């Protein structure tokens, strides 16, 4: 216990040195972890690499105007994106927009819309957690 | 808190969040009941495009549009039911046929346009604008009112030729 108390600040400091989820982002990740475990008891954690692949992929089932997440968000998560109507979208990388992934209702709304537009289906809790894991490390 | 009770509390929290979110139809509300209907409309519609004034379409058009958000001009634009109801009420009570917008004159009662650019007033007042002007770098699209009408988002097309 004592060793744990001493170690904890060291671990926190190490985590803060890189881009890392804050408490609000961690709460979303924890919620998606719960959902992913409920869907699959063998769920083995989120993967930034899978999140990146989802972000960059060109979907074969997309609606014609939205073939990829990058259609609106661009291929660089630290850059400003644009909607089809021309409106600016703030960067998706947490380092470039620190209030990202902090309000669960908003995050759920956009996953529901954008996964349906690009993939013609809902994203799974694992895909959502992978995506946030990738973006909070950017 | 002991580790076991921490884990229990986390599991309970995860279950609470997981229950409504797994059903796509039960999205949690993104708007606060304390916000004005106008502010909610501006926030949600304005996330993707200019906030088109409600007076530019008749109430029946807004009702049809709000009923079809799952396929909104080629995109999914679904809202949670509470927010959608608030916005639909705001748009229909301020609609052009309710406020008597003269730009809707000539629109047949059996016609329910979903695009503002399909209304008679819009077509009349833009008949001299060429396709090249609409696709120019400055304008890009017919839906980009503010490129030429600075007050468009506030509902003001005053002083613009028509």
C-alpha cells in the first residue's frame, strides 16, 4: 500500500508527459470499457492502432458523399476539418483541442451520426474506445 | 475506499452509462432544458452549416425535414428525441408561412420543398446569378448564403437586390 502511494504520483507524472486522456476523457473510456466487456467477456483493451485504422479507412459501405472519417476531419487529427457545407470542425486530436471527448452525450451523438454516414451501421463500443484512445494520444 | 468497493462503484457506474447508450434510438439529450429553443436550434443546426432562418421555409417543410434527420441531404444528422422536439417546435412556430414571409408567395400548398433554393422567392431573386458565380472560390455552394449576404445567419437579407 505504502509503495503504491509513493508510486502513484510518479506514474501520473509519466502519463502527463505524453498526450494522455484527462479525467473527463478517462470517464468516457471507462464507460466504453464497460460496454465492450458486456458485449465480449474476452475484451482485451482498446488499441490506438485499430483506432487509427478506423479513422483512415475508406469504407466500402459508405454513403456516396462521406466515404471516410477523413472526408470531414482530414487525415491529420491536429488540423481543422470542414463539413460538407463548409463549416470548420475543430481538430480531433486531444492535444490540439483539449475539450474533446469530455461530454458523453455529444460524443455518442457524433458516433451515432458519423458511423452511420460512413459505415452505414453503428460503431461498436470497442471501435469507439479505440478511436478515443488513438485521438487522446495525438 | 477499499479496492473491492472501488471496483464495485466503477462497475455500477459503467452499467448505468451502458444501459441507455447501447440502444441507438435512446441517445442521451445533448441540449439543456434551461437553454432557449432558439439557442438549442442555433447550436445543433449550426454544428454543420449556417443557421438558416426559420422564415425561409414553410412549417410543413420543417416538419418533414425534422422527421428525416436519419438521412439529411446524404448524411445522418440524428438528434435525441427531446432536442429534436424542441427544435421542430421552434422552426415551425417561426416558419415563413406563419410569419408571412413574402418570399414564399407563389409556393403551392401541396409543395413541401426541403431546400431553401427550391422556394419561388429564392429562385426569383437569384435568377441572374450564373453557375460559375455559385461555384466560384468565394461562394462555393448555393447553401453558403453568408458569402454574399453578411446578415444571413441573423435572418437579414436587407438591402440585397431582389
